[in-house]
């Protein structure tokens, strides 16, 4: 009977041991040392964890020629704060 390889059935985050870093960080009174421990745990996760893009978003915004300074942001929110409308 065929078996699935261990690395395909075990969640990646379960095999990365960041608990020791985070437990020591929570007990650390010194802010800079606590930050260093959290940073080590984060670096370990980033090195080992897979990155999976969930979706790709494409934005097309059609505007009148009179409209200027209408930007696009990462959240695709419409912000009219810097928009200008010319008379011509």
C-alpha cells in the first residue's frame, strides 16, 4: 500500500518550532530583547513557511479627461482627497 510522504501530510507551521522564542519573549521585561526574540521567531517562519498567493487583482479605472490626480491604492479604495476637476 502506498503512503503519503510526511512533508505532504504535516502542516508546515506545526513543524516549525517558534514556541520557544515566543514564550521567552513574553517573559522578557526588556523591550529590545523581547523584540529580538519575536524577530527571530518571525524570521524562522518566513524562511520555512510557504507563500501562497490567494488571488491576483487587476484594477481598471475609466475617468473623464477633466479628472486628474485620481490614484489607485493597494486596497482599491476610492479616495477623492487629491482629485482635481478642470474646466476644459
